C-alpha cells in the first residue's frame, strides 16, 4: 500500500526520469484515480484517459462488487500508440492464487506493445509479481524494476527460476 501523501514525490520522480515522448501507466482503484490525476498533470503529464481492465470475474466486497481496475494513461511529450485500434476496455482474467496484486502478463504485454518498440527500456518501480519485467522480456524490450517487498523479490526469483540473492 502506497500512502496518498507520497504521490506528489513519486510522480515528480517518474516525470523526472521518464524520457520525453513516453507513456506512463498506473494501476489504481476509483478513489486513487481522483488523487493521482491532478498531481500528475501538475508536474507536466498529459492525462489521456482511464483504461479499464475487465478482470472477467467479480472481486470480494459489498455493494456492486468490482470486476475491474483502472489503468491511468499519461503521456510525457507526444508519442502515438502503436495500435490505434485497441479499445479502452481490456479483458484479461485476473490471476488467482499468485502474488496478492499480480497482473496478467498478457495484459501488461498489451500496454508495453502499445507504448514502446523493440530494445526500448521499460521501468516498473513496484514490480510485485514481475509481470511487467516478464512482458518486457517477451516483447524484446529491456526492463528494470524495483520493489521494497522482500516477498516480491522472492516471488519473482521463484517465478523465473533463479536463486534469491
């Protein structure tokens, strides 16, 4: 869980290190969307739209249980998407019994393929299950990721078959 009061610092640093003419995606719930958007716009990002990840199954909770998550789509500079025919609702079954916040590799591959070319660098500052790093590798992109959670590192190392350091 990332505290809302730290978002300005995070978004400023993402903007600082992101190359011009690049895209930035952020997975979030409906409440966080309203916190992030003005912060990102204030530092210079262009907000295009929320993309909806349809998880194809409802989650836990009460009152209209969610089966979606938002992916906020931002741009620094100007860069066209690689496939202008892709919809803004992406259907991929959620991952069950994996890492707690695991995203499907196929979902991340759609985003990576939309916003990058072979050999470009994909960064994930909260890599969790490692889906972004795996998607980048599958699509011939360079990748770099960080995570403060020891369990994330252990999960990724087991997932890709290397010994933990």
